[in-house]
């Protein structure tokens, strides 16, 4: 069941997602060669707490028997698609790209957003991958409006990515969001020919294309969390939480 939000709930979700947006913006200044992903995680946790939020991912229950997620951020480097676990051993290198996913709880409501950062100077292919993923996200958001269908979002994202010569990850998707991190509906990033549910005002959606430079196929590492590309190719991930309102679509994770 897709939950429609009240005015009060939308206000709380705006507050949660403002924290996400601020943390993602400030992280951009801290992503540089020589920094560990654990350092980024420790900074982000303190920043979220300082902004009166709570980390939304830390302790989040795993699927299929996986242990709870142990960190505040998901930090996914190069061929890691999503859910990378921060580590003191993971030192960022010149030319890396890193997708960072931030989750926040504020007064019982979730915010969720992600951004892929270049570490120093990166390859032309990495730039193209990141630019395409950002463009696909915005095109998907353009279709996230009352009267459209979930399939319109997927079609816009998929078409953009395919045209650029990249591949959309199929095993992972966007989702509804609110009092729970993952609510209905599931939001595919690839178009399977179905229209899907009709979109309505007061829906809140986390739209998040994940795209690869090579195959769309992915696998999960032995830590039961980190998802990587099967062929070792680069992956990019961007995410906004949006609210559908009577006055149009509002991007809640935009500074």
C-alpha cells in the first residue's frame, strides 16, 4: 500500500531531508585523496547528530539474514555499486569515484539521498558515467508527478542511460519513504513495459538510478552488504527524495 503523507508528515520529511542535503554538500569538501571512508563516516555521524537528526542506516536490519548495517554512511568506491561499508583500510586514491548514500531520521521520519564524488582528477569515462547518472535522475524526477505512472520514471531513466551507452542496474531500485526507510512502491530504474501504479499528490519517493559502465549484472560480497559490478566496471549512484504536491514535485534533498 502506498502511503500518502499529511501536511505534518511532509514538514517532518522536509526537515529530515534538509539534513541529508547539508551533509552531502559538506562531504564534497572532505572527499579527497588520502582520506579513509571511515573518517568520512565518523564526521557524518557527528554532523547528523549536531543537526538534531539520527543516522538512518546504522543498525538497519539486513535482508536474508544479513547482519545490521554497521555504519552511518554507505561508501561505495569504483566498482562498488551501493552499500559499501566504511573502513579505516579503505583509503581514497586519486582517480577514484565514490558513491555516498546518507540516511537520516528526524522525529520518526526518514530522509535519504546519495551523490557520487570524484576523488581528485578522474577519467573521461568516469565523468561521463557520473554526468549520465545525474541527468537520468533529473529526467526521472521530471516524470514523478501526479497523473503519471511509475513506468514513466523508469522509462525516462532507462532511455537516458541506454542512449549514453551505459547499463542500468536491475537488481536494485528506488522506493517509497516516510516513517520507514523503505515503503511501497518499488521504483524500477529500467523500463519493463509496464505502466505501474498511478502517481498521486502526497506521495514521497526516493528515486535513485544506479548505473554501470559495463554490464548491468551485480553481486553481493561476503560482508552481505556491499554490492559490486560483476565485471569490475565503474558504477555511479545518485538519489533524491521527492514529494509530489498539488503545486508540483518538490525535491526535498536539494540544498
